[in-house]
């Protein structure tokens, strides 16, 4: 039974979407061939499509749903909150409570500005760092996605220490030239760049785990070197923890890797599945944010009480249940099934995992930077993805995304997924 036979109603919805939405989707990564399926509802680890198909979900909305879909405590908290209205445009207790929880859980955070997306969080962090240091240039790393704003939609130039180049039409070259791009995990290139531009660099921004290229962990000395070259300087180290925040542990990547950031950007899990983002850090820096300071940041829906309520309920469950060992064990089980399956069939490939996120890469022996991800066999991944989908298992359609585990994934889910992995790998060798 082919894809179009399984998802005929989704095709009709997609054809409507193409007429009124660019590419038929609201975000590019949601588009895959022949067309995306349409979800009607979700619960626990399962997606239910309008075609009557039931899928085990390891995309989890690209990471936020660490408790699974429609967790009862989160649903009840949101239901009670919504009954009193959606948004007021003034201070509410839920946003204060969520900010207090972030301060309590995340290292080196004393104040929080709640925003609506991870993009807004990183954009605001860079603006704050530039204002605080008086320096315009920033350093980012290849493959790290920090949202869809001009300063970070930048690719590497002709060399590791070259000025950045626009990665999208509409990004002005002078803006891109303020962003220096280095390879992830390349300490030598980073040191060369930061020493070459030295007092021009106001911020270094990084995904501590490269989560927008699948799952690429940092080498042992990489993050420590970034910290070393920001210490005692006017440069601020920004951790983009939109993915890793509350995913690697309650304290995120700072706690997990033992490296302190000056500013941290949060999102995804912070909202419990509802839209949210946050810029957070020590009072020394955060007092410069308006209205306390002069660095402007504002938003009609900042601190939305419904999103804040969902996020607070999620963090309270995580804090009470501390499910991180369980989540890591589940992820290790599936990652091992993938690695063993590759070896058993003589397929070249590798599997990267950090706690409850992982990804498989075909055709390469190791993956430690964006270039390695680009070198992987993406056609094989697409075929593997299709094989899983036809077995009722949903992962993100791109090799540049990760698998995520939730507390809702059951023993039955894992067993069915192991069987689906075997079947999908068999198709690659058949």
C-alpha cells in the first residue's frame, strides 16, 4: 500500500494549501514528497491523521513535546487558564511564575525576557550583546540554526576566517559581513577567527549540540575553548538552547557540559508545546533590556499566559519526575537498534546520540560537523524515512533534524519501532 493510498484525504488538504500558502506549508521543513500528511489530533506518542492512519511520533513537533502529546496535567492547566481569557496585554502571574522557574532551574540566569519564538530569543540576544559590548561582529558556526533573522541566515565565505555571505535572498551583504562563520567543533578555526578579528567581535553564538544538522555533539574541548576565549574580554558567549534547554536535563547544556554561557536562549520545551521563547542571563546583562535599559525588545504576545501556563506545567512535571535517565535509555535502545542494523547488513553509516535525541547518517563513518552531515547519503535517508512511515513510524523528513523521545513512548512503541527499523533497513538492501 503506497503513500498516496494511505493518505488520500491529506492530499486533498495539501492541494488546497498550495493554492494559498507558499509551498503548501507554514514552515519549509514540513514539506516533503509527495506531500505532507495532515494530522487531525495527537495523544501521548501517537499522531492521528485525517486519513485514519496512526503514527508513532519521534518528531514531536521538532522537539518541544518531551511529555508527549496532550499530557493530562498540561491540558488541564491550559484548560483552566483559557477559561479566563487568552491574552491581556498586561502583567500576569503565569509569566512571572515561569520566569521564576527558569531562574531556579537554569544556571547563570537571574532575569528572563519571555518572547514568542526561538528566533526572537536569538535575535534579541545578539542585539543585547552588541549593545553591551559596543561591537558589531558575531561568530556563529556552520550548521547551527539560530532562527530566521538576517544576522544568522549566513553561510561561510571562502575560508574559515572569511566574512559571512547571505544564505537567503533578501539578506543584505553588509549585514552578513558582520557575521563570521566557523566550522562546528573546529577549535583551530575558531581561535584563528577570534584572534584575527579580536576587538571587533561582540558575541559568540552556538548550539551546544548541533541539533539542526541532526544530532552532532561537541568535542570535549570545543565549548570550553569558546568559554576561554570569551572570558576576560568584551565578548559574550550565547548558548542557543532552544533545542537542548530542558532536553538534556533540567539545567540544559550548561549544566550537562559544565560550561557557563553569558546569555541563554530558550524555546520549544519551555512552552510545553505552545509558542514561546526566552532570552535569559545574569542581571549584569539583562538590566540593559528595555524598559530597564535601552536595548529595545517588545512583543504583543510576549509572556502570553496560556503559553506560560503550559510551559510551567511541563517544567513542574519534569522537575517532579526527573525522567532523564528513562528518556536516555529509550533513545539508546533505538540508536543501538539502528547501529546494529547497519552493521548486520554491511551498510556504511553512523548514529549520533546525546541523551534523548539522536540521528542516523548513511554513507559516512563519523559525523562531527556540518560538512560531515552534508556528505551523508541523503537519498538513503529519504528511502529509510519512507520505509519507516509506511511501517507507521514518523520521524522528521530531513536528515538535518533529530529523533526525539518522550515520556509517553511505551514498551510497545519501542518494540514496534525496532521492527520498523529492521523493515526499513531491509528495503535499503533489497
